[in-house]
């Protein structure tokens, strides 16, 4: 650049390139947090959608079987291998621990709180699906604990899926087991809720 150009303030080409590079870097750096936040919002939407679907499916199925099947003979779906039979369960999933109803109610509430905490750093789609299953199932059985007889956090959960030689369960139990199984698989594969992959 000549002295005359400097005097009238003509920008140097090299300095313009440097300024453009700095501006591009600034834009890229600013875009990364926005992209990460957008991804987290998408995973939260997936988590809540899966949870809502599991919860509503469980709620509707319980309302139907209580209205039409309770106090009736079991309905055979696959002969004696799979039946629909309504029972009221005050224990945990699959009928375990009937003397500890309040404990299981508290555990369900803690599970929901833990999922809410994990969701703050959730960037993985498989984890969003797994946690959604857990959340929907936990809410499904917690609803029974709160609102079904005898109440007072001791309400009996409605179970109705009765395979031969196995405990009677419901769709919330199924969602919890499937979500837990998926979490085990993701953990073995080294995928964390924040989307990072680690290998031991």
C-alpha cells in the first residue's frame, strides 16, 4: 500500500483477509452452542413424546380393562399361554414386594427426578428414547399409586397381562423394562447421554 493510500484510509487487502477470517471464526464459535442447544431441545422433545405415548397407552389400557374385564373370568389370547386377567398389585413391577408400597412410590418419584436431571445434558437420541420409556412407565404406575384405592401413596397398580408361568404385569412395567434394557445396551456400547462415546 502506498503512503497516499494510507493517508486516505484505503484498507489493506491482507488486513481485510485477517478481519474476515476472525469474523468467520467468531460466527462459527457462536454457532456451535446454538447448534448444541437445538440438538438438546430436539432430544427433550423426543423424550417427552415417548414418555407421553407410553403413559397414555398404559392409562387407556388400564381404564379399558378395569371397565370391561375386572371381576370377570380371564380372557384367553393364546390359550392358557397368554391371558388378560385384572389384578390389583400393591407391590413393585411384576408383583414383588407388596408390603413396601410407599417405598416403591418414593422410588418412582426419585426415578422421575433423576431423569429430569439427566435431561439437562441430553444430546443422544437413543438415550432420549430409553429415558422416555422409563419416564412414561414410572408416571403410569405412579398415577395408580396416587389415585387408586386405597390412596395415600399406597394405591394398588392395575396389572392385566398374564403369561403362563410368569407374573402378571402391565404396559407401564413393559415400558420400564424395555427402557432399562436399552440403557444397559447403550452403556455397554459406551454411549453416554450427552452423546459422547467412550471405550474402556
